[in-house]
């Protein structure tokens, strides 16, 4: 049964805060950063990691895959890659009105091109 974790409503988190929210040690987060390419916190001038809210949510998903769903690291990587690609691969459908406007512009451009070609022919 997945554990429900509430992520504080902030934009940036330090590694200690993320460890507290996720319930893992800092060395675990640093290891996950080496294994999961999508987990890449920003580093400040002093080298301190700054995690975004999206990073924290990704960490919670990684933890769920590894600890609750019992995936291996390789299996969790594969599952995350599938999840991320399916989210970004959803086609954006144009509504009918927008499609009609696009078609109208195409017709106008074709007509303009024909007129310009006839003017060019007259100038030759």
C-alpha cells in the first residue's frame, strides 16, 4: 500500500529537508542522483544541492518504486523512463475551430503564392 507523503508548498528544498520529507539518508539521495538522470538538483556556488518541488516528487516516486513496489534500480529506471515518455508523447489535438483557421490561412497563402508567381511571369 503506497504511503501518502505531503510535500511542503515551497519551490526549493535543501538536502536535509528532502531527506526528512522522503525518509531517506543523504547518501541515498546522492546515489539516486548518479543512477537516475532525471534527478539533477541545482548546485549553488558552495556546491550545496537545491531540489525543486518536481525533484522531490520524483524522489518520492523513486522511493515508491524501489521500496514499496520492490523494483530493482534498473527496473525503476526503465519504469520511470516509460512514465516520462508517455507523459510527453501525448498528442495535442486542435479543436475544430482552430483547424478551420489553419486551413483558411493555408488557402490564403496558396492564393498569394499563385498571384506572386503570375506577377513574376509578367516581369520576365
